[in-house]
């Protein structure tokens, strides 16, 4: 077992799951909680998982970052809509020369975090996870769970596979979490957006599950056109997504069970949507490189309208 | 009074209103009805109107075009979604050298009608009318009512102001209906689409009234971008819509009372949407001229999905 200590910023369906797996495998983990703090500090975490259920009756629970010890690795597992809190949350919990591991969707998040904390390594992680919080401190892991890790550097220069990535990878794999290491974080983020932008966006706008979007020839064509614009956006930042990757995403979605996307779940639960990180930032990034993404921009404007009305 | 005879194909909120006004002013009018036939043939039509209520206890009502006399002017007042019926409906009721007056929204309808009947004049009419059918043979006219008329020729060549247009205009104006004559039907149709495409489309997709679309800065910007694409489409067919016209439409919509568009009403009533005439045909027309309208195409695909699901 490695001897890295972990802080989980946001102990929900994602942060709670990965944090519990790490602790279960022997790592030192510290959990930041909000509404579930009382329950979890008294009774710990329950993980119901397709890979095997387990309970952690005792965990290090906190409701205030000032009370947490500085850790080697700080896992950011909030929704991006809460990232405005990071300037308060991160500095107290990160060791000098520590690592911030950002398990969030979207673009440009690492750039924002690099403004907040200096003398740290920032690693981005793209999670493929189906997991729900079903009660306070009670998480139901339904499927998948693998993470793609890539290290961040200014302007998303490619960093290759670093020893820091390998060290964290080791801990996660010991905990039974499949890890893929990528030499190019930005390419990894764009690739994830190939799926996230069309399906998250259209599922909210059209009140539809993934299988409905694929079964209708018009929306299926629209999904493909949106994917092509993501490819264009990636290209504007010097990253090539092959056509075969988009075809793979389409085939993969066709084979999936009917799926309600995470943005649709947020919408149905009247939570703010991750529109800026997932849709707004890619548009901005492409625009900085003089590339216009008209369909994605239309999607963005529709989602901003729906998100605004939903939060009233 | 002119001595033109009129057939109304589709005696609903629009056809019933204009037909009743014509008969009330002394014209000979023949009404084709479907579900309201029994009621109207026995009790006539009731028009409740901001310009003055009136009743026509006796009208020439038919439930079959074969029983109708051939008329000088046949007014097509169906929804475009019923236009597949026109090859059966038109030939029996139109006099040789008669006029077909198409009071429908969208593009390319005259071209389709020209395939069905020969030796006729085709005039397109763009109606600005707020009117609802509130019961069988009972129409409530809320506001507006003016019509812009333009004569059709192959490839929408400009026809100028023809004597046929003036003759019909005379009858309508005698009946208290304001008429504007346009020398360029195609330009008139594109101009109407500047309003119809963004507001009809977005009102259905976002479940929104016109005032909501205007109050939100994102959808307002999206409306403007869609209007710019309509302008592009018009330009691809050699028609110039000035920027000032689009500004006028925005100002006009801002000043309107909160308005549920006709496409939204159709959607809420589970009727098929006029997507092809209003949105599909303009896209096709522009594409024939090698102009791509990406945002309107995205709107089209979203609407086709919603329309398909709504009719199940």
C-alpha cells in the first residue's frame, strides 16, 4: 500500500464511492461533507456495489476544511457548479507539493484551479461511473467506475505519463478501480465531451433518454452533427479525435441500457446544470482559436434558458 | 360588390373567420367542413370578434368537395400538415382560370399546388391573425386579421401587382379585412418566416411563451441568430431582408402580450406540427442554393423528434 493521504472534497455519489474504495483498501482518507455530516460522522459510509457491498462504520468526517489535515492528494468531487467554493476549500487541505485530482467533467477546470493553488501538481480524471447517492452516507454503485488520468500543465501541454500519476494509479488499482493513464489530458477531456455535449444537452432539452435520442433518425443525426462540432473544437486546440472514436461512442450508446444522463438527473432534481464546464467552456476555447461551433452554441443558449427557469 | 364566388377549404379558426366575413359582406361563399359539418349545416357560423360579433344562421356547408360548385376563388385554409389531401380536394372546386388563394405559412406551398392544378392563378396570402375555434362553428377572433397577398409564378418570379390580386383585395376590403399587396410573394414568405421560425420553433422546444423567450438574454440572442439565418436563406434565393425588418420583429414581439405560438398550441393539443412547411422547406430551399442553415437545421431535428413523440 502506498502511503499517500487523501482528502475527498464532496462526499457524494462519486467522491464517496472512490473515497470509500480507497479507505477500504487501506489508504488514509478524509471526507468533507455537507448535509450528510452528522449521519456519516456517527455511522460511516455504506457502499452498495455491483462489485461487492461493504460498510465503513468509521470514517474521518469533516464539515469544515479548516479542521482537516493537509493531504497529499485532494480529490475534487463536487459538481462544477460548486467550483466557486474552491478558493475557500482547497488551500487548507492541500500539502505543499501535493496533488489536486479533479474528477469533474468539462474543460478548463484545471486552469481555474491552477489560479487558486500554487506549488501543486494538478491531475485531471475522467470518470466513467454510474453511481447514485440513495441516502445520507449511502451510495449505490450501479456500473462502470474506471478513470482516465492525465497530468495538467500550463496551456494543457502534453505531460506524458508522470511518476505522480503512476503513484496515484497504484493506490486506485489496489482499491479495485480501473485506471487508464493518458499522456494528453486535453485530448482526454475533449473525447469525453464527444459523448457529454450531445447526450447531456439534448436529454435535458428534449426530456429524453439516450435510447430515445438514438432511436429517432433526426435526433440521431443531430447527435452526430454535435459530435462533429466537438471534433472541430478539439482540432482548434491542436487535438485530433478520429472519426472512428465518434462511431465507437455511437455504437456504445446504442448498446447501453436506456440511460438518463447526469445533467438530466440534475435538471429533474432542480439542481443547477453543469452548463458552463461542459458546454460553455468548450465554446469559449474554440472561439479563442477563432472556431465557431454554431450548433453547440445553440444548445448552450437553450440550456441556459432551461437552467435559469429551473432554478426559480 | 364583386361577383367572385369563394370556396373555403378548411372552415376552422382562419378559414371560417375570413369566409364568414366575406359572406357577411355579400359574397357567395361555400364552406368545406369536416367534424363540424352537422352543426354548421344546421346552425351556421358564429363569429365573436373584437371588430364586432355576428352570426350567419345559414351557410353553404359541405362535407364533400364533389358536392361543391366550382368557384372562382378557392381559399386553402387547412394546416399544411393536411396538404397531402389537396390533390383530392382542389380539382373539383376550382373553375378553369380560377384562383387558388393559399392562406398558409411556410415556403414552397404554391409550387406544390401548381403541380396539382393547371390553368389557375395561384396567390399566396400571409395572414396576421389571432383567432381560435372555441366550438363547432363558433370562432373567436381575438386580434389582427390583415393579409399580405402576392401572386405566384414559376420559381417565384416577381409578378408585380396583378388585376387578379386587386379584384380579390377589393372583396376582402369590402368585408373589412385589411389587405397589403406585395409585388414579391417569395420575399413576403421569407419575411413571415423571420418571426415564425424562431418563435414557433423555440416555443415548442423550450415550452415557452414569446415573452419568456424575449426576457431571457440567451434565448433572445438565439432568436436573433435564427433570424439572421432566415435572412441568409432569403438571400440565397435572391431576396434581401433588411436588418431593420428583424429589429422591427424583435421590438414588435417585445411589445406583444405574452403569446403562445400556433405551433405550440398545435403541440399542446397533440396535433401534428407544421414543421415541414415552416422549417424544413426553407432549409431545403437554401440548400438547393448551396447555403447551409445550421441552427435552423438543429431546430428542425429537435422539432421532428418532439413531433414524432407527440403523435404516438
